[in-house]
């Protein structure tokens, strides 16, 4: 392996492995499966739709809430390894995703939330509507609120340095913690919401470091041609 390529490999692995699991390459595009997103044992689970999504790839996730019983509230979560770990040391500053309200009331308030040693923290809401649109949630501490009663230390850094569950929730009600199932909810709703291409957004310094490594490789290639 040439030296610049080795530098690039070290650069990428340093960025990706600093968190242990979650990294700047974490993405769920639903091109092959539902990527472990779930609502628990009861109710209708999120369903992968094998049609082209807004990213041009085949597959996106469709999930419904019917205002009653197990699907009364719109929420889904994952504990997959791609989304657990230390977001702070990984340099992840945002979560981007595509959304579409395909049925029910619109617009809808959408949030992301994270659980860990500090308890549950949920973001400010973004308003989503009918039609595919890109959304970006900042992971800055000022954009998050501790979910009362969710346990832990109540400290943002304690949760984001060791995330154990990542949740997406929608609804017009106040966010509340439900101990049964260890989740957050935002009131009942009647909606079908489509989700595609959930991506970890790295801080600019991480992108700059990767760009430097790529630049060194390209420079070496020019010299050896």
C-alpha cells in the first residue's frame, strides 16, 4: 500500500471508529430491508416499500398511525449498531432524512430522539408535509430537551456519548415518556409517513480531514502516472 493510501485509510478509520460504532458513514437507505426500524412486538411494523425513493434508489420506509391501539401514535426506533455509540467523539452534528406525508393530516410535527445514560432527549420539531422533502435535525444540545421521567442523569453529554436507541416520532401533542416500552410519544395521530435515506451528518472538521486524505491520494496518483 502506498503511503498516501495508508494515510487515507487511517484518516477514515480514525473518524469512523472514534465512536466505537456510529460513524460519519452511518446511513439507512432501505434499498434492501427495513434496516431494523421497529415499534415493538404489537401493532403493524414499519414496512419497506420496493419502489424508487427520492434518493433514486429502490426502497423507502412506510409507517402508519391510526389513532388507536398499538398504532395510535406515530413513532419508530432502532437499536442497530449503526446508530448506537458515541455521537460526540464521532463528530456527528446532525441527522438528515427525506420525509413524505402520504395520508392523514398535514403538516405534521416530526422529531428525533436519543436514549442513553443521561435518559431520553428529544429535538425541536420540524414541520413535514405531503411530498418528498429533505429534513435536517441539528444535534446541538440547544436543540434538545430532556424527557422528564425517562431516568438517567438528565445530562445531554451522558446520552450522546453512549446512545443506546434512536427514535423518530411525530404528532401534535406534548412529548412524554412511556416506561412501558421505554420510548417517547407525542400524542395520538392518524397518518402514514414515508421515510428515506436517514444519514449521519458529520461536523465540517471531519469532512475536511477526509478531503485532505483524498487529496493526498489524488496527488500521489498524478505523480505515478
